[in-house]
C-alpha cells in the first residue's frame, strides 16, 4: 500500500497525510480527448456527479480565489463574488490559475496549492458525508469529508453552484 501511495503522491495527498486526515484515492484512466474532467471522473468512477466537485479559479477584484462546485452544475459568479465580499468575479486566466496553484487545468486540487487563495465551497457539499475533489492531476480524485476540506483550505461555504446540467 505504501508503494501505491507513493506512486500516487501529489502535493494534495501530502497535505492530507501530514494533517492525518482520512481520505480515499480514486485513480482512473483519464481520456485526453475529454473536455469535462469532473464529469469524466464521476462517470468513470461510477459516483453521482453531485458528490464530485470541480475546483475553479476565479479572479475577484484583482485577486485569485478558489471556487469548488459540483460537476453536475456550474459556478454562479455573482454568488461567489458575494461570498468573497466583492462586487464582481470572473473566471481566472488559465495560465494564471496554473501558476498560482502549481497544477494543470483539469487537475487543479483545492489542496496543496503552490500559493493559498481564499476558498469558497458550495454549500451542497455539507449534505454529504464525503465528497470527491481533484487529487492534483488528471485521472486522480480524492474522497474526503467536507469538514476536513473546509478546515484544511480555510474555506467558507455558500450556495455558489447552479444546477444547470452540462
């Protein structure tokens, strides 16, 4: 098991291990042709999309922030701006997101980012005992309790997701 853990290691798994937080790794075969990484994870892993969350980087009045929403919907930019206490938020430049987090798009984890950012988790996460987020690379998700994610990222919770289907 230790070998498998070492081979799956990412900054996100290192943060969880160092904090002593229980988590489950969910590796899967990522299809490079897919455009919806989160929905791919839910489908391949056989987990309801409402319990699989995507990590999005937003720009809020010149500062980068993290928004975590279910892959079954979309991010409501007005709601995330309100949760961050700013008037307006937009999607961050993809290259800026990669530089800030140290992860590639489709593999951005809310945990173990190169530089921490204010984080907002969609309130729907609180209705589950465990949710999945990116493990720090395409083809790797982590399952953990929402309370642990909130504690480790110092996230606030707010209704920032929409239920629009992709």
